[in-house]
């Protein structure tokens, strides 16, 4: 059924973000047809997740959703306006949670149900840009290749660049404005304490962290960086207008590029609220673990309705021992979601876990998504936590990036991934940072080794091993 990986290994160290996500995937098709195509969520015994879906179906469904909800600005606005209140409530819910140790069991259950219902509705609309972008990417690529094949990469890169600041840029801007006003850092910390959260990691950043980040810039550097961020939107729009005039880009292509650009920004912006939601989930998990004497590692494997039942009746999952060994959430767009454990799960996953490669090959190809060339030392990161082994200018090699990789990406000289497309996180951020990037190599993390000297040619989409 699944011909190729659509999105590769999501490296998680816990199930904080996974909790219920497969259910939200399944429900999305009830609200917005055709929804997600068939997909598999495999959680192994180390609690790492592999998400698999088929490229062709994903792009087909994405194109329908892009045309329905993104291509026309007023339709996108309608969806975004419906989504935004649930995103904002994730932020305000932090205060509502307060000190969970002091609330009754009944209040804890009610708070969890309220939180979960809001998060469910957040994803109801929040999946629109993610699925639609796969179709929008394909549509824009086809139109550009028809008339601008020689300049395709340059045009795609510029036309799809988000015009609004990312949440990381917004945080940096707010922080730099505090140079000489360090007494306000505590206020900044309360607003951005979640910045280093990830899909598998929760970390509350202290005021000292932001103090150290601010100290990295002297007065001149601060003003230079402030100007750069403030002019980001203006310069992005100017670059677009320049290539539009230079290559005489049609109104139709301009429209597709502009709408895809906005949808890419929306998809990335969501992650701010996901990171805050991860911190909130962790609060619930800690308190439930304490009250019911259940290890947190087990609670990360519960689905939302199972947590509800647990809070209401203290009914634990009977198959937890098997679930700990690895399980599969298999979503069939027609039949719905089904869970497989034990031998059944292993049988389903076996074809996807076996990757044969020729270890003698010295070159691999992928999709260039941010132009440039660089020679550097390979550093393979299976998790953002491994960032400390990187030196400035090293080549970051990973299965795929997500917002928790942002600090490693800033440190890297170039980025190479196994998976991803023109609108993937690695593509968006590498272009924002101006660093060469090649995605979709399939085997980079398996063929390359830490310490290899390689050349990343993101003009041609080729990675060459120069020295083992």
C-alpha cells in the first residue's frame, strides 16, 4: 500500500506530542474532505516514532485541500479565523492550570477534558495548511517547470518565502529590544519559556538563559540584527517583485506562490502553540502520575480517551506490557483508526524498517531546497539533544528537521535530510538562514558517518563524500 516515505522518522524521546495525534489525523477527514491519506504511526520500545504515508496520495489529497481552502484568500481567512481562537486559548490556558496539586480529582478531570477538547479543535483546522502544502507545492512546481524550468529552484525558493516573521524571529526581535533593559527579562521569560520545547522534550527556560543569549550581542551587533529582522518582510517582498519582473511571472503563478507562502507560514506558526501545549500536557501527566502512582513513561502511551477513563475510573490499560514493546496506529481513510501491538505491529512495520544501501557509493542525490555549496564535516543528529557534538559550520545530517532543530540549524554550515520536500521545515528554515540544504536523500543518515568530509552541492542536489 505504501510505496515510499512521505514523512520520515520523527525522533521523539517521549510521547508528549504524540498523545492523541493519530486520532486527530483520523478525525481531520470528517471535517475537511479528503483529509489525510492512509498512514502509519509506529512507536518503538524506545518511544521513537516513525510516521509513514504515501507521497502520491498525500499530494493528491493536498491539492484538493489547497484548491478548496488556500488558493482563495477569503477561504483561507475563514479557516484561519476559525483556528486562531483555539490557538490563543492554548496560551491563556497556562494560567488556568495554575498549581494542579491543589485541585480536586473532579476538577483535574474537568480541566483535562476542557484542555483536550480545545486541542482537538486546534488540530481540526490546524491540519489544513500541513496537508494543503503538499498539494500547493506540487501545483506550483508544475506551473514553474512549464515555463521557467531553468530557473525553477530560484523562483520556487523566492516565491514561497513566508513574508511574516517566524515565531523564532519574533522572539529574537523581542529579546534584542531588551538590550539595556535587562530588568524586563523576567517578563520575556514568562512569554517564551517554552522556546526549547520539542516534540519529545519539555524544558522550562530560566531567565538566565535569555540573559546569556542577549549577552552574545554587543550594542552595534544588536542594532544590526534588529534592523535585519525589522526589514525582513520588506526585503522578502522586494525579492519577489524583482524576480516577477525579471522572469515575467504570470498572475496565476504569482497567486499560487503567494497563497502557498502564507500557508507555509501558518503551518510553521502553529508549532509555537504545539510547544506550549506540550508544557501543559506535561503538567497533567506529572499530576496524574503522582495521584495514581503510574510511571510517566506509561502515561505517555495512553490515548486521550484512555486518560479520561483513567481519571474517571482508575482503569489502566491491560495491554501496557505489549504496548511498551512497540505498537502501530494504522489509519485507513475508509475503515478508520486501528491499533496493533506485539507481533502484528512488527509484521506491519518490517518492510519499512529494512533499508538496503550500497555502502561503497560515494555520492547521493536529493532535492535542493536552498541554494549554495559547502564542504564540511558530517554530524548526524538523531535528536536535537545531540547538538553539543556539532561545531560551527558542520553539516547537519538528520532524518528530518522540526522546530526543535532550529538551534542546530543555526550552528550548521549546511543541512542534509533523508526526507522532506520544497515546503518542509528544513526547506523553510534553511532558506530563511541562507544555508545550503538538500532534502529527500532517503539514505543520508545511513550512508554518511560522523566525521566524514563531504561536499553539499545544493545547486545540483548532490552530496559527495570527499573523505571517510
